[in-house]
């Protein structure tokens, strides 16, 4: 999602609303007030955090020879 796409959606709902530059200024002021930190408390080695984005990969095992998407292993 880009700022331009957000503005286009905004303009569809508010045709007389802010133009792009004012929308960007207000959006940046609003987003600066957000606390977007996500803290995970855990002991080292206790958990594994993986962020999946994009296409999946295959995991190939040799005995027996199988192929599985990595999100299902």
C-alpha cells in the first residue's frame, strides 16, 4: 500500500477532500503520533519468529523424497 493509493481511495470517498500534498502532510503528522513498536519478550533460543512475505519456497527432503511448501513443514 502506497501513500498515493491511500490518497486515491480517500478521494473516491471524499471528492472535495484534500489534494495530494495536504493529504500527505496530514497523513505524516498522524503517523508520527503512532507507536508502531511490536516488542516480543522471550529468552534467546526459546522461540523463532518468521515473517512470511511473497512467494513460498519448497522444502525438499531426501529420505523419503518429498517436496512441501515451507509454510507447511
